């Protein structure tokens, strides 16, 4: 049994490296991500999160899919059970796919026969539900169905491309199928996905049916099928769906909501549904890498600059409006009504990682890190079974995570994202090794002329000291690109949207083999080129003072307000720590602030405390009510764990 597990794992590494590094196609991202199977976390921050995801979130999410009828839909479509469609939305199939993807990722790094058996049972139902020609979409196979099912009005396929979600479901199926194949080496799910993809490729394309998905996602899935099979038709179809957006070729355009108002190369401003948009940008980045389409890359850069300069929250969240779950106007970033959907945060992370792989520029990792430690983690509680759909930056007492949602795209998305986090730490390009994120971990990284083992020892994000030990298979010369985060270079974000109130004179220190080095930055990285020997060390010391953050003057919601950061962590104040109320808190610009680690609080966090006056109402001014003498702030991701109450990120300043 042990020998079999090893062989599967070895095959997995080969498959993963083949997919990510383009072995079947020499044209791909110039910078290659190191697969998360090669990066083993053993820290006190991320590793417990990953274990909670494996032990709690994934089983819980499967249970919810069973209890809410999402799995039963496949049973009914297969003829195993009788009844009508069990859920409200035709995209509910995708929740099952996303959880299978997350479970497969978990299996890659933690073999679990019981979980693998459960997946086989679910896959048997999915396979049985697939129609003879490859069509797989339970909302139409189960027809007629109750009128509560939205947007599916006929049994004929492809009749509501705008809201029907057939292609969206398919995209998540393809991603899950590739993940399952990588994890187990079994083709069961992959063959289901390929049969479906071949059907869709036979329906859509030049000289065939002209149409595009209302909710982008299939483009990402098709690229993954292309990488694992080498079949160019899947890449061509992904590009077709992107290139047809904004063109009324025998169809009605969907408009800004679905980014179908202009051709993708003419879109300069992110509009509409934020998740759709960021998934589309991720798909565009994949196609740009695989086809060397410079026009795609330039369009993405324009869109990214707009988001980071005018439409992103300090937490890395995107999508400010609940209406349409959409982007607002430039600088329209309200706090109490901020939508910042968890799915949009994940999509933003996926997009920024791809932009880094296209360019090797650390500014994209700066954004990735911001969304990773703040907006994404806010979307799931510390116990792993309660979720936020939206993530506001201010609450008047209504903030409480839910056990599930009628539309549960966010819980299932979190379950697949958390186990993939190790894959964002490192990347390689020829003789260059990029160190992007700082996590206590052990990694074996395949490079030209032999693997390199890297050990990181750090208490990041609470402490800025990172000890890195590098051990190549044999002494060799290569360049380590060590990221210096923007927040330690007096750059809150890679734009003028947010800035620090005061400049810090503290400088990051880099030591190699114990000796400090002078350095200059290349795209946010310190390049360290040398002949590396077994046990060579890099010591990075990142100063982590408490920083006050101010917004661009055009962000009306934050006028006269200040936010607090330390390292990559954004902070908030909750009523429970501040005598019940924080909406009226005022933080003096010169008030001294201190930080301390609280092991007994919220699974261990660094808190910020300081003296601050209270902003009194007229009624309070005539009373003898005592002033609130302290401000007590916790990491934003950890809010709403101790009952409902007020919360605020942007605090009144004096």
C-alpha cells in the first residue's frame, strides 16, 4: 500500500509539472508556478487552516450538498431516484464540482481512502447523470421541473446562454476533473469531462453556433483540459468564447453585467459582476500565455490598473455593489454596504497570480497577499463551517456568518482554494527561483539541472523575520528573487488609492550566509545570484511597524478616516473589545499604538491597542458618560467570531 501511494504521488508530480510548465506545449507562462504538492506547510497560521479545511470544511460541504439536494439532483437525472429538481439554481451542480476539486487537492497531500471512496461514489452518480452525447446539466435533464428553478424554461440545451449557466457548470467540472486525475491517476472524472467538452466543442465555434457564456469560467477549465491532454481544440474554444464577447453575431448582447458590452480587447474599465469579470481576466491571462497574444496582455494590464487604482478595497476585495454583485464607479467604495463577495476575492487572487506569471512583477503578488490574508480568510470562520458571502468593512451589528446559503458558491469556492495556497509561494523561470510568500515550510523545487530544497522558518505574518535555507542537489549557480513586499517599502498598494499617513525610515535587511548585503530591487524582488551550496542561508528581516492608512481623496466613504495595518494584515475594531461601540471611535493621529500577541484570542492573533478619545453625540456631551480610553483592534479576517456587534475598519481620525 505504501509503495502504491508513493507511485501515485510521483505520477502526480510529473502530471502537475507537465500541466503547469507546458510540457505538451512549449509556449506557456514565462514564469512557472511551483505546484503546491511540492510545498509542505508546517506553520501555525496556514497549516491549521488547511487541516480544518480537510477535516471540517470539505466533509461539511459534502454533507450540505447531500442535505440540500445538490447531489440528489444527479441521482434524479440518472434515474436512480424519482422527483423534481431539488434546488433553486441551475448552477448548483457547480458546488459539487468545486468541493470535489478541493477534496482532490486535499488528497494530493494527505491520502485518505475514505475520502477517495466517497468521491468515487459521487462520481458514479455524476457519470450516470451524463446524457449519451456528453451533455451534463441536471436542471435540464430533470424536466419538467418545479417552477422555482430559475432561468431554465425548456428542455432544449443552450437556450438561455445568459443566465442558464450550462457552460459555467462545465468549467468547474473540468477544473475538478483535472484535479481528481492529478490526485488519483484515475480517468473516471476526466473522461466524463472530456466527453462533455467534445460535445460543446462540436456545438460552438467558427461556422457553428455563435454564443458565449453568461458567467465566465469555462475558459479556465478548457485551458486546464488543454494542458492535460495537449488537444489544441480546447484552447481554441476558450479563445473563441473570449473573442466573441461584445460582438452581436446573430445574438443579443448581455451588456455590462456579463462584460459582453464591448470586445474584450476594447474593455478598459472593469464593470458588471465582479466574479464573472475576474474569472474572465484569468481566462484571458491563460490564453495570452499560451498563444503569446500581446494584445490580450496589454488589455489585462489596463484593466488591472483601473481596479488597483480606483476599485479595490484595502482588504483586496472587489465588487462594491450588492446590486448585480458588481463593480461600482471609480472610487465608489462604501464600507457598510461593501459587497466584496468571497468568490470575487478568490477570483482576484487567481487573476493576480496569473499576472505575476506573465510578468515576474512582485506588484501582483502584493495584491495577491493582501486579498489572501484579509478578504478571503474573512469568508470562512475559524471552525471551518460558517461562511460570509459578502465581506463589508463596517457593521452596525448585523454581521454573522451563515452555515450555508441557497446560493452557496462561496463556501464551495473556499473549500477548493485553501488547500491550493502553497502553490503561490514559489515560482521558477530558467535559472531563476522566485520566493513570493513567507510561510514556515519545506519544499523541493524542480529546476534546471536538479532540484533545490528550501526550508523557510518564520512566524509570518506576525513577525517579519524569515530564515531561508537553500540546499541544491549539487552546488550550482542560479538567482534567487526574494520579494520585498510593497507594504515594507512605504507602498500600501501599487497605486495611489491607499497611502501611509507617515513614511517609515525602517528598511528591510537581507543577509546571505550571515552577512548583510546591499541590494537594489528588480520589479519588487532582490535578485541574489551566486553559486549555492548545501545549507546556504538567506535571512530576511521585514520591519513591521503599525501603519496608519489613508485613502485617495476621491473615496468619499473614507474622508476623515484612517485604517490600521501591520505587515500584510488589515485591522478592524469590534464593539465587544471597545465597550460595545466602535462607530463613534476617534483615533488621534498622534496617539501611540502598541501591538502584542494574544495566544488566548481567536486562535492566536496580534492585536493593536492604544489610547483614543470618543466622539460623543449631543446627548452624550451633556451626560457624565465616561470617555472610552482605549482602542483595541484585531485582524479583519477574525471579526464576527464572538457574537453580533459593531465593527469598523475605517476609523474616524482626529
